């Protein structure tokens, strides 16, 4: 992923994992449709789409891991020691 370019999909750090998963599914479906219709020859579009997919995967992973940590803290209390 090229960090020199502005993000195509800004994540505020507060979007629930569920919504990120929905967005990821939408992007993956879009990629399939683009390939089926032969539009995947547009390098700029495909680069942008792939970058957005990577950004949403990173946000989804972060939200999921954070959610698991919060749940663990709520179930078993703070981990000390």
C-alpha cells in the first residue's frame, strides 16, 4: 500500500467491526463484478479499489481485535501482573 497518497476510505477508529465487514463484502463484490465485465484493465481504478480493500481489511482487523480485548476485559476484569 502506498502511504504517499491520501486514503480513499478514511476510518475514524470508531466504526463497528460489523459495518466494516459489510463494507469489505461490498468491495469484494465490486471487484468480482469489475472482473466479470472486463473493466479490470483500468489500472488506476483497480489500484484504487485494491487499496481501499486493504484499508478496510486493516480497519476490520483492528476493530475485531479491539472488540475481543474489550470483551475479555469485561468478562474477566483487568489483567494485572
